[in-house]
């Protein structure tokens, strides 16, 4: 059962906190209230805009504080319901303006305007609203002071653009209900604000406020403090029912025809604001049919692969639930809910999710009830997170708990963490987590069930940057809702870079040599289980490309043999090997662009050559083609084994306009000889109302080799057609 008392418990402990200080450390900028109406058409020529001062802009790249080649004016204002932005993006070569995509949330080397808003002025979290000359909407969530970006979030807002012989122009409107914020008793609101324009073909970016390129411009702590007066956030309720129909067929064992079904589903999502700062999301019979398919991966070592979360229900403020430690271990990974380990969907019966702020506390809670996979019991999963600032706006302490119940299986975890800005750009992060699982041994006591992680780092992209990290996990540390690549280990990692800006160079923008030493030891015998040691030279170009040269040495102590690509055996033993990696990327603003990654050297007791190429061609704003190809050549003469592993993916993104778009993804994996096809067509009737058509099919391309008499040469493993309509009421 869903923990119905969750919301009542949180409401009972909520108490008004102290009002946030208004720009205590930085001088706040008073935004202008619009004095008249605006015709929202992408042409900012209304009389009301003339009374709004333009923001002072500074070149960020390619040369900090350089002279921009293109004239830019950005103005930000508000009325009683919305935050507005207007842009005059003049261009001396209007024919060269990059307008490469009409696909929402997709940048393909486009010219771009973006507004980052830190609605609570907490210097940690922000919402990014961006657009291009084509008028597409791009939105993301930024958390942990820019360290995490969530590209799968979609908010309710609007934008209009116009391209002329002078350049391109823009008007953006963001409802206060989408932002969410806290106002003082006097109706005063303090926010963080960053505005930026990118001229893609020149990689020329200007920002407000002035931001040193030694830091990512998306960091909320670097935003300008702005003040609005006499505004309210609003607390609209959004109700989104959906209806789904389709057909599905799966192949049975062997070559017998599979069973067919005709799924018909009804579901409901409700967004219920408890306040302007705290929102509850409810879901019943949840469906994620329209979610983009995962990219194919092949494990080239003995550790599990990580796949990111793409489902919308888990997106907003998802960074609050991050509890990541050395090696990519996570205490909570939402893909453990409603998906099998292989990625197959499991029905989500119902769930509730609550995120936001209460006083000075960030609160997150999630409880989901899922149907069991074939032959298994239902599962109930829960997570609770609380965090608050301490010492300064860049330091926090928090706690986290997770629960898992399924039949006679149960598991729980408790954790605490602190991220402290000790001085200037020096940060100390401490994390502790402990689990209790009825399937785990208990001989190791608390230490055997726990993980500790400590990290000291200098966060800067100019001069010396470094990170030193120590982590230890016991044998019985089992975060059932998390991701744990390995168990019972101790890790000591050090990585450093020296960032040197080369303003006088015509080609290089920044060069940064660096090195790392990663050592992971088995707790059982203290042996070095995995070691990586490398140094490199990396660079960024003024055109927006870059490259890397990195020699690396490895040690792997393998206790249990494993297979690579399902073909090659790696026996138990201690292996020392090394390789050289070279990367190169062309300018991101080019219509035809690519990234190439090449590495070659020894590999365990054999040799490896690997090439990864990701060319993209933007044929027009209506069509974008991308290829992702990975070839891994393995040779083991001592055992007479070899493998040539190929991963290939062809991605097509097409759009008639900003409302009607489609995406197709075909992926081939030579280790399984399987071809997977995913097609998604979307018609956005209006904001919040969508019609989706989804087609998925998996094909066994090995059939012809096994059974040459089989007509057609390939066998369909599974096929689904889905038509889904959702409509949002409220706002």
C-alpha cells in the first residue's frame, strides 16, 4: 500500500522558516515591472519594452571580456503573472544564423538564447529556459550548483521568435506558477538570474552577469541577484489523464509464433501544489510508452552497465535524490522502480512524489507500488530526502532513507551527507550510508553493512583543479534501490587538471593537462582489485571543438572468470595492460560535425583496438541525422580467441514545425545479433496536450544463419504499436 501518511507527516512538521536574505552578498538588481501590454509575437517592439533597461553583457567565450562581433540586447521584466525576456540578436551575416532543429529539447549546433532562473535564490538549483531562432523550447533542471543537469524535465512556458535580415528576435514568457518561489511578507521576491546568447558558428557567448570562464556559466551561485515586487507564485493544480491503445506481440520460445495482445489503458497524473514551494505529484496506472529507448551498450569489463533515468514522472528536482559516491555508486536510482534489470517495463499501479521546500529545508519523498514481474510479488518502494543549508549558501547537510518491500523480501537504508564550502573554491563532501537487508549476511556488523565516502576538491576551471576521494563499502552493503558496480571495496582516487587559457592563440581557447590515479582494493584480502593511472593533454578550440591525448595504464585482479561480448573468456588472474586514447571533436556549430574516439593497446592478456564515431548532419531545420558507431576489436593469441564487436545506431529526428515532430532510432548489437527499432511521432496539440504514436520492434538477425531455410532471414522477437493521448487540465 502507498504510504498515505507521508504527506500528513510532512505537513505536520512543516513550519515557516526565516525569510531568505535578499542578495546579502551581492548587490541585487531591481527588475522592471512592465507598464503596458505586450503583443506576444516574437517582435519586441512594444512600447512597454522601451521602458526596460538592457542587461550589461560580457563575452564569456572565445575570449573573456573580449569584444563581441555581434550586437546583442537582452531585457528581462515581469508583470503580476509572468517573467518575460526579450532579445535583439543582431547578426552581420543573417544567412549564417544557425537554425538547425525544430525538435523540442534538441540542440544541433543552433544559435541559442538561455535564461537560468534560481527561483529560491539558494545558489544551488535553477531552471533553464532556452530557445533558438526556430522558436523551439529547451528546458532543463540544474542542481548541485550546476554539477547536475536534468534534460528530461518539461515545464509550462512559451516563446516566440522572428528571423529578419537584421538577425533574430525573441520574446519569452514564463509563468510564475512554473518557476515557484518564496515571497516575503512585503511581497518581495529574490531570485538568481543568468542570461546568455550563443552565436554557434563562432562559439561566441555573452552572459549577464559577467562570469569568469574558469567556472561553468550555468552555476546558480554565479547568477545575478534580482528582485521582484508585489508578485505571487500561484499554486495551480494540473490534472493529466491519458488513454492508450495498441497492439503487442512477443515471440514464444523457439520459432513458434508468439502471443498477441491489444493493450488498452487509462491512467492519471495529478500535480497538486501544497504551497508555492512544495508540490505533490500523484500517478495512477502510470505509463511511459513515449520515452526514448536506451542506447545500446556492451560491457567490456566485469561490472554492470549504468543507464540513466528518462521517465518524466521522476524528473523534477531529481537531483535532490542523488547520493552518488566513488565509482558511480548510487544509494537510489529510480530505474529500479517499474523496470526489470533488463529494462523491460513493469506496471506501476500508483505512486506519490513530493518535492520542494519547507522553510530552509529541501524535502523529497517518493512512494511507488508496482505490479510484480512474471512470477514475482508486488513491490513497494519508498525514498525520503531532507537537506538544508549550513554555514553559507554553498554548504548543505542532509539525510536520506529508502525502503523496499516485496513478499518476504525487505530492505532499508539510512544515509547522511554534508557538502561544505570550506574556503573559496575548496569543498569537502562527506557521505555515510548503511543498509539492512533480510537476504544479506550480518557477520560484518554495522561496518560491513555501510559505505563511507569523503571527497576534497577544488572546483575551478582556471589554474589548478583537483579532487581527492576515499570510499569504502562493506560486503553486506546492499542498496536494493541503488546502483552498486562492485561490493566489499576500498577506493582511493586522485585527479587533477591545470587549466590554461590561451587568449593570444588563434586556434586554442584553453589547454588543460592533467592526471589521475584510481586505486580500488578488495576488503577481503587487501589486494589491488582495479587500478587506473593516466596523464593527458586536453584542449578546447576557439571554434568550439576540442581534443584529448591520454596514455593510461591498468591493473585488474580478476577472481572469477567472465566473458566479454558473450564470446571471449577472461580467466581469473592478475593483469597489467596499457593503451593510448585520442579524442577529437569538430565545432559544435557546424552543420556536419563529429566526435571521434580512438584507443589501442594491450587488454588483459590480449590486445584491443576501439573506434567510436558519432557524426551528425543537420540537413535542414526539418531533418537531423546522427550515426553512433562503435567497433571493438579484441585479440587473445595465447588462447586463440578473438572478437569483433559492433554497436551501430542510426538516429533520425524530423519535424514539420514545433508542434509535429518525430524521431526514429535503429540500433544493432553484434554480440546479440539483434536489431532494435524505436519510432516516436508526437503532435503537440497545445502545451500539455499531446498525441503520441510509438512503434517498437526487436529483430533477431541470427535466424538466417541458424536456419537458412527460414523465409525472410530475420525473426521478430517483439513488436508493439501504441497510440497515446494525454490532456492537461488546469494552469
